[in-house]
C-alpha cells in the first residue's frame, strides 16, 4: 500500500487523526479526507482539509495458449492496464513466444 505525507504550516497543529505534528504520513485503503487546524504566532486559528484519492489497482490478465509443442509458437495478449512490461522486457500488449528445440 502506498503512503503520502501531508504537511501543515503554522505553530500548533491538530490533525483529524489526533496527531499534533506538523506532518502526518497516511496510507488510506480508500479515498479519505484529512483536516488540520493550525495556530499562528498571533494565536489565530485556521483549518483546511485535503482529500487523498485512492485509485483501484488494475486487474491484469493474459490470454493465449499456455501449452505448446516443441518448435511451435503462441501469441500472448495482456489486458487490464494501459502499459505493459513482460518478463522478456517487451513493452507492448501482445507478444509471440516460441519453444525451440535446443537438442540436435
């Protein structure tokens, strides 16, 4: 799970999670709004909030034959994302793989 740091400016801090630090590290599992109240050197208070949006993870899939005979090839197609990196370094959605006979 990814985290982010929220930072406030002022002299005293009170975050919605109870923290009194000038910063908090958050790692919400769903979109969450955090608020903070700060006090300046003159004793004046102000409040603000920030929403941390949590995007869902992609659901990748691969289609194609997963069993081939020696010397044959198959086309594998990835879906569920916008960019791809295959274990062979290819960065396209569709690759062709083959099984070569290394024995004579």
